[in-house]
C-alpha cells in the first residue's frame, strides 16, 4: 500500500519508487496479512461512493487546501507539506 501512496502522492515513477522507501526488518510478531472486508457493511446497505484512488486523491487535496488544520503538528510534517503534489 505504501508504494501506491508514494507513487500517487509524490508522482514517483514505478522504476524509482524503491529509492523513496526505507526497508526495515519485519517485527517477529508481524502478521503475513491483514484481511479487511466490507462485506458486513454492504449487508447493511453501505456502498463506497468513491474509489480507493479517488478517496486518497481527495484526502491529499483536503490537506493541501487546509494547511492551518495540520501545520502545527510539528516535526518533519511541516517539511513535506510543499512536496505534496497531485
């Protein structure tokens, strides 16, 4: 998932995406997968209104349009604000 976000947010070509990722050893207790399903939500009548990609795009855009909401979060977050591009 991080690769998809990195490519999407930073507009990094597939061939360079590993240059942006620091690979670290897995924790001994890490699960091989985390299955997620919306089946029960759908049984209750819920339906996604936007695709995952569109939802991420809208989320990034919201944070770009509302810097006052998060600009005082501190740390490196302020440094990356200018790097968010759609």
